C-alpha cells in the first residue's frame, strides 16, 4: 500500500452528487450506464460512465446520492466523454456496489 500525505488527500475533490438521469451506455464495451450527477450549484451536473449494471437499474438510480471525484481530467470512453468518477467497491462477486452517504447531505458537499 502506498502512503500518501494529508496534502495529497486534500487535493482529491470527493463530493456528494445526486443522480438526475441514468441511461444504458449502448456503445460501451462492458455493460455500463451514463449517469448525469448534480454536484450542486458551484459544480453543476457532470456525466460519468459507470459499470454498475449488475446491481442497479437506471430507474432505481434516479435521485440516489453518490460520492464522486470531480477534479479528475475528463476521460474519453469510446464515443463518450466522462467528466467525473463515481466511487464504489467490488463485492465478493466482483460487482460494483456504490459508495453512498448513509444520511441525506446537500449535493456538492465535500468529503472531509
């Protein structure tokens, strides 16, 4: 495990966002959704490709709070430009489980 400094950690902008739209990413090589995530008035809505199709449907994702990294550079994923990284963990079946707050917090709130 690599050790980082507190300064390294503080440079990562982990923010709470609320999913406003989720759609199947038909052009993806691996099953994925395109998520539109509202990170509050200061950041706005960012889009992300997320390989979370094993455990979530697009309909159940709408309104859900998630944790995302909002200060990575944009990344081209096939024909789609991803603007943030939605965080999650692999379970025992290698399926992605979203990292979510366990209580409501306003979109844009930064992880401390």
